[in-house]
DNA sequence: TTACTGATTGATATCAGGTATCATTGAATG
DNA sequence: CATTCAATGATACCTGATATCAATCAGTAA
C-alpha cells in the first residue's frame, strides 16, 4: 500500500523545485496537484481540479493554489461573469485577453499600461502600487469563425 | 401598521426615478435600500447594507444591488484583497484609484486606457469589447500623513 | 537506519457572498 | 375599487474558500 513517488513532467518538476526553494515540502498530494495543473492548457477552477483529483482533500487543493499564486507560478483570472479561475503563469506581471466566446485567454505582456497608469495617477498625487486588469473581447479565431458574411 | 412612504433625499429620489423609467416599481424596501446607498460616501458590502436595513430581506438587498449595477447607478469595486464592494456611480464608465491604506476610492475618468487597450489588442487581432481595471496605491492624504520624515 | 519533529494533510465544520423557489403581498393601471 | 403581475422575504441551497484539529509524513539529525 506504499504509494510510489513518481517523476512528473519537466514543467511539474520545475514548479515543485520552486516550491522547495521556498521551503515547502515535496509531498504526494502536492505533486498530484502540481502535475494536474502543469497538464492544463486553459484556465480552470479549484472545483475542476478537485474533481480531477478526488483523492486529494479539498482544503489541500485550495492550499496548493494559494501557494502557487503567492509564488507567482499561478495567476488568477477574473472572468467577465465574475468567476475566478486559475491559470499557469509563465512570466512575471502580465494581463489577459479573455475571449468571451471560446473562453481562451492570451497573455498580454510588455504593454505600457503600467506607465500610463502611473502617469495619470501621479497627476492626481496618487501613488500607484499595483493594479488589476482583465481585457474581454473576441479572439482572432472566433472572429474568423463568424465574420465571413 | 401601514408604513408611510416618506420622501427621500434628492439623490435617492433621482435614483428611484431612473429605476421607474426603466419600468421598475417604487416599493418600500427599494426606497429603503436606495436611500441607504445614497447616504453612503464610501464603498460598502451587501452585508453592511443588510445590517443597516434588517427589515429588508437579504434577497431583496442583492436584487436591488444587481438592479442598480445593471442600470449603471452603482459600480462594483474589486478590493486588493479580493473582496467585492459596491459604490455609487455618478458618471459613465470609469475606474478607481483605491487607497490600500485608508480604503478610500477616487474615480478615474477620462483616461485613455481604453484606446491604449484597443490599440495593443488590435495588433494581436483581438477585438476588445470590455475590460475591468482597478488601481491600487496610496492617496494624497495618506502619503502626507506618513511621508514627513 | 532509525528517531524525531514540525509541516502537511484531510475530515469536518463553518463562513461569505449570492441565487433558486415559491407562497404572499402590494404597486400600478384602468 | 378590482385586477394583475412585479416584487418581496423566508427558506433552502450553492460556490468558493477558510478554521480546526487529530493523524500522518517529509526532511533532518543521530
Ligand atoms: Mn496570466
Ligand atoms: Mn466607480
Ligand atoms: Zn475565442
Ligand atoms: Zn488613503
């Protein structure tokens, strides 16, 4: 009945290493969660993850998500309907172009929204320390699918 | 035991009129909710409102909030801690400068973030239809209060 | 290898914010 | 007034998440 610690995908291993570097232990439930996340290509909810991993306690699912978000490996995505999803984060700070039709999200990096914000806020003596931005619309493929009139 | 329909503040009356123009009835619970909101200067939660108006059913509180948001008279404010608050909205689309220290929020109107977004997204063939933006930082008075070194 | 110890886990309870149901009430209209 | 359907509120329920806490296990030291 001894569970074997199997090697996960390279991405999963990398995520686990980062957690270890931060002082968190390499546990079986954690491995399962991280591996499942590493395999996902789209944003997901905590519940979806839990359905996929019924052997992992719900609390542990949420604890792992929080850990990964705090460590910058996971980002939270606010859908237009107000639901909060999670998604692997490969880069630093960025935003999302969320397609309201197919649900896909593209990362929006290197835009100068930050500088813009800082400027416009500075004019009002407001010291910007952070922000939250989600962009909703239709992705290229969804446009192509229905535009051809 | 017949409740009297009292006249509310000018702002409350104006909000109610807008609701009536949209086909919603002028009811006693609605008046109470709208009046309470009109008196608030800061963002608040549904629960806070319910505590203030225990005679109004919880469901009605939420229904009224949704109505006012849909009608553009109330805006939802996403705090940095993830909590959702509500706040009177006097103008059209705008954003908030949220002070993480005192909790106040200033409206950010007339910034060109929208155009920026549309441009940067268009370059990626993404058709922007909406967005959500909250800006966090410190307001002028909170800076003044603690900066004097 | 084994012993130790605190981090981690999962069952459970609890919470916050919000929606669905539905019998009852009451605002608007004529 | 009488009618009628929008609105209400009690209740149950739901999603997403956290608090508790005894049991377990990963990492380290012996
Ligand atoms: Mn992201
Ligand atoms: Mn606002
Ligand atoms: Zn799409
Ligand atoms: Zn402030």
